[in-house]
C-alpha cells in the first residue's frame, strides 16, 4: 500500500480521537460521583486523612477502633445537589452549543468545551480544600456545561466524516464514550480511595499542576490521566477539520467515499436550522421522550451506582470501583457488535432495525430495574450484579436505536 493510500482511513483516526475526548469529558464529570464517598474532614493540623477501606461483604467491622474515620465532608443533601449540578450545567450549555457549532464549527466549539472541563476538574481539589460547597457546585455546573457538547459533537462528526452507509457504525463507536468514561474513572477512583499512599485528590490533578505526591508512581498515573484531557483536546484541535476535503491527509478517494450520496444533505446543511418544523414534528417529540426516559434510567445508576454498591451492598472501595465499571466493559463489547449489525443486517428493513434496538433496550431496563427493586439488599448478590449490569448494558442498544432514528428523521424530514 502506498503512502497516499495509507491516508484513505483518516476518518477512522478522527473517530478514535473524538471518542477518546468524549470519554474524558464524561470521566471528568463522574470522578466526584465516586470520590465523594471517601471525602472526609481533615484534622485542624492540616494533615491528610487516609482512607480506610470499607468492610467487605465477607468481613466484620472492627468494633474496637480507637480512631474512627472523620465524618464525610458533605451531607447526603449536599451530595445530591453536587450530582444535580452537572445536569443543570448540561441544560445551560446545550442552549448555545448548537449556535456555537454552526458559527465557530465543531473544531473550535468542541475544543473550548473540552478546555472548560479540564480547568473545572483541575480546580475541584482546591475548591474542596479552601472554597467549600458553593464554589464546588459552580465547578460541577461548569463540568456539566462542558459535557453538554457531547451529543452535538457526535452528530456533527458523524454527519461530516462518516460515509452514509456506515453512519450507524460511527454513531455506535462514538457512543462508546458512555462506557469508556466510567471505565476510566471508576476503577482509578476505587484504587485511590483505598490507597494508603495517595488520596482521592490525585485523581483530579492535571500534569500542569504539581501534586504533593509527585514522587509516587500511582500519583503520576493519576496526573497522567488528568493530563490526557489537555493532550486529547489539543490533539483534536490540530488534527480535526470541519470538512474532510480541508484535511491534509484525506485523499480525493476518501473524500468521495465520505460524500457519496450526500449531495442533497450537503446543500441543506447551509440552510438555517428549522426550529419551528422540529417543534411541531411528532417524530422529534417521540425521540425526545424516548431518549429522556432511557437517559433517566441510565443516569440514575451512573450517578448513584457507586453509593448504592458501597453503602447499600457493603462493597469496599476497590470492589465498588470494579463492580461499577464491569457493566460498562460488557456494554462496550456489545456496542462493537451492535454497530455493524445496525447498518448491515439485511434480513430486516432499516426502520425495523431501529424499532427492535430501541424497544428491546427499554424492555431490558424495565426488567432489570424491577429486579433491583424487588431483590432484598444483602441477598442474591449475583442476581443484583446482573440486574445492575443489565440496565447499563442495554444502553448500547438504545444508543444505536435512538441516535440512528434521530439521524434518519433529520435526513428524511428536514
């Protein structure tokens, strides 16, 4: 293969880089969801309280502890507010994101939102130490604002860089960030919360911030993870272009392959966004309601899953990290299989495929949530883990079904 032909796959490099950046946006917003369970008050002398692992399901707490752990930094009400702040920020950020994308382009908009996520995540340990609850809420809102660009970026990158016949694969793989984000943050958070060498703060530090544990290997790994946010979005800014034909490594052959069958779509892309038609279209409202219901079910476990596993089921910090990330690992495998199937399953029509994926996702979620509600806590741990995992694994089907149907509605109706 010649050097020129090697660049006939630039669109896949764009796919990997965008998925990586989307995963970091989600990982940054999820870090607090786990570390809040090991954030504890420090003594007046300023020394760091080390986290002691919680008792496991098969162990008994020591009733003769002479130095009990200090109380948590935040009350349950404050924890709920901190979790909700990301949602508030997402609502705020979703208002200008479409206008910014159409005005500045995906390259600039996605990069700016990514830098906002990096800075607000970097500020989290400092705000906890000197600012307290209110400043931390502001940082959480900013993380939510940054997170709001995710689905807009997914749609924009897919419509710009994916060939029409493989758009389902592009969407499915970009949506892998919904699993990769927790896979990045949850196990690391479990390790740092249970470590006697480092604290939860190390999870947030970026490479540009000198950590008090800079000599420790595990701390370096945490800062490296944080540095990926800056590195990832810097790479995105310099590598991504808003048109395949403007990219120096895209050949005419690859550009023609991407644009095949998109003449009408490309012409409509220059027209104003049809807000009025979207508001009165029942298909749009059906998709909005469907996506809202599924996201509510998924976000409930993503937000409160670590607390449920740790406080209700009694998992240790490390067990909680692995149990919370395991469903996302399974869902990631399922998504890689579902993506091509949504495009190339010739035994059923495209509309039938969308209906099957969307409906089956909701049915699985209903059954699994019913099992979580009916199974007593502390009994049948395997069944509880299966039900817990089933809700999140079914999100793979939903991502393909809803996002694919959304693309079809936009292509055919607007």
